C-alpha cells in the first residue's frame, strides 16, 4: 500500500491542473451539482476554499490567471484578494476534490461509506463531474456499511464516545484478526464489534477456519504480509492459563504443554508468545471485570465458615506433605480426595478455594493453578495466614 497525503499533493502543485479545470468551468460544475443532487446552490457558491490565516474558508471566485498561477477571490468583506494555487493556498471543495483525485491519480476502484452512495450523493455527483469537468472515467464504486458496537443502532462515533481509536485496536487485536473481522462478510453488510465479549469468539472462529481451510482466500488475505500471531490453542484456554500463570509467558507455555494442547504448544511456541502480548493488552484495556483475576492481596478467616476453614487447612496440610515433583494432576486429585473425608460438595470446595486465592467464586483449572503458585505462599494462604 502506498499512502498519499493530499495536503502534500496540494502544496507540491499536483492539484493545479484540477483547480484550473474546475475554475474555468465553475458554472458547469455548479449546474452538475444542482442537477444530480437535486438541491439549489447559492449565488456565492464556489468550487474552491482559500487558506486565510491558516484556515480554509469558502470564498467567492472572481478570476484565474493560469500563467501566473494565481486567482482573484472575494474575502468575507467583499474585497478582492489575490493568492497563488501552486503551494496549497487553494483547495477544491470536497465534492469537486473527490472526482479530481480519481482523475489525477487514475483511481480504478473506490470504496466508500454507504452514506456517500445514496441517490444524488457524493459518488453520483463525482461520477458526473469526473466525466464532464475532468474528462476522466469514474472508478468502480464499492460502498460499504459501518462498524457498530454490539447493541448500538448507529455507527461508531468518536465525538459521541462510542468509537475506538485505531491505535488502540492494533495494540489489542492481532493484524490478521482485524483483517478477518473486516473481510469475512461482503462490504455492504453492517459489522458489529464487541470489544469485551466478542474477541474470544472472533479469535477462536479464525483459528477454527485456519485449522480447517489454511489455504482459503480469506485466510490468505487476512495474513498477507504479516507474521502469524494467532495460534490453534483456544482463546479461553490461553486466557485461563495466562492468568493462572500470573501473566508469566514461560509458565503459561509450561501449563499448556501439560494439557491436551501440548503438541500445539510445542510447534507454535513463538506464535503463542506473540498472541499472549495481545491477550495481555486485551485484559488491560477491554476485558470484562468478571473474567479477570489476580491473587487476592490478603485474606480474613472471618470470611469463611467452619467447614470452609477446615477444608482450606486440610488442603494446606496435604500440600505441605506433597512430593517436590507434584504436578497439576496431583493437586487436582488432592482436592477431590478431601470430598469424602470432609463430606463437602465439590462445588463448595472449589468456590471456597477460589475465594481464598483470587477473591472470586470461579477461576482457572484449580490443579494447575495451585501447581504454579509459590508453595510456601500457597500453604500460608490456605492456612489463612497470608
């Protein structure tokens, strides 16, 4: 992709020929705009804007000198002023500017928001102007619908606080996911984006397609020119493992390597590391509070009843006697072994455990979570001492 900045083009004189064509046939341009748009333009209408004190102003046009590359216009008081148009002091009105770009840049395809595609709208006027004023051909129109936040009936709007800055999006979503989100449906379909609850589904959907159809056109376009970032480990599994590992990337890989995704963890370790960077940003910026967790800073015995306290202290005693090489499975079994001993329902045991560790009633896979926690700290916490 080549990025072209219009202000640089205006200042370099690139638009001079388009300005000359527009001003030499200003009456024709006005007639086209009125006929196609169906609205009457005032006598003061002009195809240009003039730079006055650093601001572009709509000003009435008087005459042009193509040899000197200057124009005469009327300022706000009706006085005649002269200015050049080779160095960006004159800009075409946006309805004229758009077809001028098509002509000057040789544009063949033009995507634009559906608001420009209405009957008599800016594409229709541009189509007539590029043919009759500039002698060019209009580009193939590709109107697209908007991106809304899920639940909103109107498009994202920065001014109304419903928008999301592009700079923030690329910190949270891998490039291939952004492209996938935009390209998976036809342009004319409205897209709905849920930064809190929709990201996991979006990434898992992409990973599923990647596994089933790795050479599909959608995958190829989504990944074009970028290093793969999305692994084939389900997002929810990554999320739980990463938080259970206290956001330690190496420990997360170790946890995943002990699950049914061990083979993927081995083959895609570098991809997973990159994906975890985005996941971490998502947790910080967009993730709903109910799925985030961290170790509780302290614990109060008075927050637990007698049976809960007995369970925690019994588990602490088991863990204190655990072999040095005890893994997640060992810890998982240790919890369940207390079920018959204490006559406590598994649901109550796990809720008590999560409450003691992270202050919530649910969390990551308990066995592997206990396995990666510092052993001495864990024993003290379960004894309600830390």
